[in-house]
């Protein structure tokens, strides 16, 4: 199949592209060199932003995996966030469907739940706390309406929940807390917001890739959670990283400057994803950390 992956040099996108190439697909990507380079990639590589794509170069595609987004939850420029994450996506969807694409999978986020109580179900009312979360909610609303207007197209939204794994090092402060804590703990004690009991549902990137592949085969349009289904505290992550890194670090607790727009507990109910996609996460935190360490030694700054 001919497949377009936006954000193909990004974290999830680069891992997805590698898998699609292994399966022998004709893959073209958008992205830029500041992110991940795809080893051995010979396909079409479009480097402008989505709003600057040369659509003649894209041509017809069978499947669109839309991973590209501005995903900085601390960015408060609402207009720029909506332009990048909503307006560009609307144009993208219309263009590929006009060219014959009948399957679209796009990245949403559990950030839309905001301060709603966990565990999250897909029918939990959205309570977004920042422009990024609001942009993802607007994208979902557009995609759902677009799917109703185009019943010949299957469109699946994946509400990612804290994906981690190889390929995230370029993200800096946007990288997972697992990556950031691993970096801190190689130098000294990690710093956590008081008092480290905030919980996150962490999804290993191989599971995120598998969820995308299953979503591309979905029988109907839908929006589903994409997490592990388990929440882990930052304190517990420190315990596990002490074991994996073979160090003995103690957290240092600091005030949270984002308290008014910070999710203290993220956790996904994964029932609907299993029903709609057949997706059941394979990695728990311990197995995910072991896989990450074995594949991501260079990212973690460890010797091979």
C-alpha cells in the first residue's frame, strides 16, 4: 500500500515508519531533520509544514497516519496551536480523501480529559486545561463530522496517553517523564513536583505503533483511548529506574508552577479500544523499561 505518515520523523511517527517499511509498504512522510532520521529510508520526504505541502508530490495514498502536531502543553498561543493542529489537519484530511484515501488514523490525546476523574472512558466529558488539549478536542470534533459526511472513509482517533520509548530524545522538555527522569538519575537525584504521587498511564511506543496498525483496519470510524490501562506514580517510576539504571537516587520535591493546568492522574479505560480495534497493550511498565533500555542505550547516555 501507499501510505502517508505526517510527523514521520517524530517520536511515534518514526517508529511507525520503521514498522511500515519492514512490512514492505510504499511510505512517504512529512517531517524535518531536527527530529529522527529513518535508517535506510528511500521514500518521498516532504519537509515543509503541513500548510506548505506540495500536494502534487503527495499524489494518491491508501492510508493516512496523521501524527504531526504541536504538542507542547505549556504553549499558551491558542491561535498558533489551532492553526497548526486543527486548520492544517482539516486541509490534510480533505486533500487525501479527494485523492482517494479511504483510511485515516490520527493522533489525539488524553489531555482533552483535563481534570476529569480517572480512569477515563471515551464518554467522559472533555475538560481541557490548555490550548493543546483544546486543539485536540476540536480536531476530534472535525474528524467525527468529516466521517459522517464521508461514510466511505474510516477515520480513527487515538487518544494517546504518555507514550515513551526509543526515538523521543529530540523532544527535550516534551519527552516523557520516564526519559527525563532517566537522564536526571544518571547525574544525581531526580526532581519531582510535590510529592511525587501524581500518576500517569504510560504506553510503550511499540504498543502505540501496533494500535495504529490495528486502527488502519478498523471496521468503523471511532475515537478510542490509547494507553496501558494502568497508572503509575512518579515515585514508583524512580523506584523502577533505580533498579534498571543500577543507582540509588532519592527524589527532591519542588513546587508545581503549572498547578492550575496540570493533570495529576491520567489513566485509560481500554475496554473500547479492545472492542473496536482488538487492541490490548502488551507492555507493562517493567517490561517497557527493560525494552527501552535494551533499544535506547544511546538515548539514555549509557554504554552499550
